[in-house]
């Protein structure tokens, strides 16, 4: 089982209370990550999700696919997505995560960032279907991108973390209630990145 290093645990860091984030830079061995990236690029049914932003329906600045068990439709940003079947390459990843984190995952949002121009805006994974304290397990493949976390209220300190190839970031506890996160655009020339955020739909 991989060792997950705590960035902040609930109440342990006065500068970042009410959050529980864990990070393992080498959760997947290099050869496993190297094989998984092209497997997902070729097998996932990538599409451009249409979302509602400031009252307007727009294209998401990335490619995405909602994957899950039957009955795990997901609604976010004013849109509803029916799950696509699990690619065979993700089955052992899901099983390992469930065992190590002692959490059941019935779905995953796959995002494909083609260049530094693709991004994810500030948000929290706080939809009612995820429950009050969801466990979100985020696996990164490909190019390193910077991940930001900031409090939802006030002007507290931001956390910046470079998510590397094969790394795992876990957000749990009250993190989604108190914090937002984003993956901003970058003008630096960067390669393709695929991110998988495993979660559990409860209703």
C-alpha cells in the first residue's frame, strides 16, 4: 500500500483548517503510468461537455467523459451526464483505490487536458449526490500541471501543488465544504495530461 503524505489534516494545520488532503507522488509505478496513459487516450469516449457558466451554456475547456456503474448519472454545472462503461484498464485501478482508501468508488470523471490552454476553473465537488463529506481520489497521468486550493470564504492562504505523472491526490473529510480547487491555464509549453477523479454517487 502506498504511503500518502498529509498536506493538511483536519485541524492539524492552523493555516488550513477543515481540510484533509493527502498526496503520493509515485502512487503508480512509472511503467504502469506510462502504459495507462495511452490506453485511456485510445479507449475512453472523449467528448466536449457543455456546461452552464454565469447563465450561459458553453463548451468546457477540456475533453471529458463520465464513467460509472449503471444508475450513476451525474449532474454538475447545470448539465446531466449518463455514465459510459468502465474501460478495462481502469478496473484494477479502481480495485486498488478501494482497498487502500477503504472507500467504495462507483464512478470516475475523466478529464483530458490537451495543451496548457485546457483548464479547470475554481469549484468544489459539493454536489448533493456525493454526500456531505465525499472522498475524491484524483489520479494524474502525463504532463505535470499545477493544482490550486483556496478557502471558499475569506482570504486564507492558497495551496499550490504540482501534480506529476502517476501521482494520487486524495481529498476527503470537510474539504469540499470549506475549499475550492482549480487547474489553471498555463502559457508554458506542456504536453497532454489525463486526470481521473474517482468518487461515489450516493443518490
